[in-house]
């Protein structure tokens, strides 16, 4: 230790540095990373929280971005850094997708394929009409009414396959069912031979994206869809939780 160092202050600043690097951590993770006991860590964290340098959600501590923000601009979500989608991909060995709505199109923000070590960059940024995919349908279904009506009025309703919805009235009822059940299924509506299940991702009570698992129909058989759907819905909730902790 340097001659004029204050150990307690140093540990507090190390916590802030650690949270800048890792973004969100539990008390146990912080004590292990800095090699300090839980009582000391708890006191430091409580002080930093009281001074509004950090905040806590559930078990996780994070830096208060407003405290450190210089220009006041909203922090953009970096979908490629999320940890949760990889869990679903590895467990099911199928492609995982995250899409956002832009106008009436779904834009791919994250895509992971086997061996699930890194994003599948070649298809990130691809666009498709929202009415032909599970990703798009589940986002549309959970939009606030005014936004939904605005998007609905502009949907092209062209058919990608024979299974694509092209009747506005039927599609409106379909969205009501999707919102009620909490997920959407694309049953060869975008590509023949491909089945997809998607669930919504929320940030501050607004649907901002959707996560999906997709694969060939002979592998994603109807007999296993319920189990897969439960997993996708669970992962969507975990992504929502991760986003609301980080952003």
C-alpha cells in the first residue's frame, strides 16, 4: 500500500471499477473478486448505494449509470453481450434469435448457432416483415394499443408460404391469443420446413424485442412443442430480468 493510501476508499473504488467491468454482480461475487469478507463488502456497498453511486435489484449490484453519465443520452442495449440466450441454445442445440421491431419489420439483433461460442454475425441485421415470423407476431401482440394499431395499419400481409397469415381480421384475433398465452409459434409461415417459437422481452414494462428458438419441423416435432415453449418463455423472462438489471 502506498504511503497516503486509504484502504477503505481504495476498496470502494475497486468495487466501482469491478462493476464497470462486469456490469452486475452479487455480494458473494464481489467478495470473491476483491478478496474481502462479506461484512466489509456489505458496508462498502451500503455506503455506495446510499450515495447513489450504485443500485441494487434483486441480488445484483450495479453502477448507477445516471451518476456517471456525462451527456445524458440513453444507453443503447448491446444484445450481443447478453449471457442468457446461450443457455437456451446449448440446452436445445438449435438456433437462437433475438429480434427488434423497426416499423413493420423485425430486425435481427442476435443470432446464435451451434457450437454456441459466439454470435452468428452474418445474419445479424437481416430484416423480415413482422407478420410472417414468431418473433414479429409476439412483439406486435404485446405492443401498447396505439403502437399496435399504427403498425397493423402498415403491415403488407404478403405471403411468404401457404401458411402465412394474409387476412387482417384473422391475424388480429391471432395476436389476441398470442398475448394471452405469452408466446407465438411460426409453423412454416416464413420458411417451409422450419418451425419457430418466440416469447416477448420487456424493458420497463414495454415490449422491446423477442427471443426465439427455431429448427426443422422434423426435429421440432409438435409432440415436444410444449416443453420447448416453456423453456423459451422462461428464457425470455430471464433476458427481461438481465436487461432491467443492466440498463
